[in-house]
């Protein structure tokens, strides 16, 4: 049973798209999307420095473009996804990738929407100095209580002993100075705002307008929502969740629980892979994992897919 996942913001690194441009058609597709959203994806994926790609308005479309490009190396058509993938999910902005791969939105519509999302969230983040930090280790209830005391939001509950807190710079400084008992360390994340909190509320209204004219299709493959780990079968509901998600916590722990309940045996993370496979290795012991980082990972991914795909339609109703 094969699960396909897409990473969220913070997974990007300078130049990570460079080796992928050597593959046939990749640069042309990226340039087409660049023209559609008025953002030079080729430049940002190859030559831009860490600060440039940390910008929310850049990072989000760059990540979705990379994920779609690399997923299509393994699954060239929608039929390939529905035949070979048993479930798909994305972390934070990766949910837009999952929506495109499961047929809810076209790739072009997805790129246009993620561009608006990135701009709206960047604007919301500029209103005050906010950020995010990962807490590693510790008892979940103890960690959550400490975050509540500081007025921080558990923006990402990732499972495998990791919770990401989000809030103001002052709140995060207080957390770093006096972390919850049992927590191993607090790591500041390379993001520009307190995503998935009330600080992003202004972006919700922007996305509601941006999606008003879209006509989503129902997913052809199980779509696991990071709002609550549920398998969502309605395209309209998927779209509504994508809008509300920017101001609500990501429950990746619940997604992984659903993967387990579905009987997952293998998990492939599209580029820039690594973060979600790391969580799966700790939370889903015995599940084979593979992160796409460069084209050299593709052959191993194909072997894993051949070995673990059920070959079913992936229909959400099955």
C-alpha cells in the first residue's frame, strides 16, 4: 500500500532544483508556470540564495512546482497516480500539491492559487514580527500546556516527538529561554511568519476570493487532509479545507495515523524530500520510505512503487 506525500515550507534549499532541469521537458514546464504566475521559478530554484527562497511569496510556489515536476517523473499521467498511488497527502502548502496530484485542481490552477496564497500569507506575516520553532522530544501534554502558558499556537503537530510552535518573536524567545520540561531542544524554523495561526487570518479572506471561481473535481485517489487526518472524497470540501488551513494547525500526526489504518507499507516523498520521510521513519516503523532529492533517486523510487503499489484504482470509496 503506497502513500505519496509532499513537503511544506522550510524544505527548500538553495539550488535544489538544479539537477532536475537536466531532465527532458522540466525547464520548459517551469518556464510556462513562471510566465503564468509572474515568478521566475527557474532562477529561484537554481541560483537564488537562502534568504531569497525564504520569502513566503517565493517559497510556496517554488515548493509546489518542484513537487509536481518530480512527481510527474514517477507518475506521468493522472491515470498513473490513480492506478499506482493508494493515498496522497501534503504538509501545509504541500496540500496544494496533493490536490493537483489527485485531480482536484489542474496544475496551472494550483500554481496560480499557491502564488496567491504565498503573497497573501507574506502580507499577513509582515503585519508583525512572528515566526515558528520546532520542539523536539518531551511529553505532548506538557509541551502543549507550556505553549498555552506562553500564548503560542501548536501550529504543526507532526508526531514522532515533534511539535512546531508559532507566535510572536517575544513569545518564541520566552520559549527558547524556558523550554518545556523534557523537551530536548527548540529549533527556530526558516519561515517568515506564524503560519497556521490567527496571525494568518487576513490571508483566509484573500483565498476565499481566489477560489470562488474554481470548479474542483472530486479526488480520484484518496486525499488525506492534514486538518484532521480524514480521507476527504469531495473536491469542494478539499478546496474549503485548503482555504481554512492557512490559519489552522497542521495535524500531520493524524495523517500518519490514517496511513497506518489504511495499511501503508511504503511512503514516497516528492522533492525536496526528507522532512516527512524522517517523521515516518520514527512514527511508522516497518514502513519503507524514500525521499526524492535528486534524479538519482528516481530508479529506487520506481522499484519501491512496483513493489508496494496495490495497483488498485485508489478510489476514495474503496
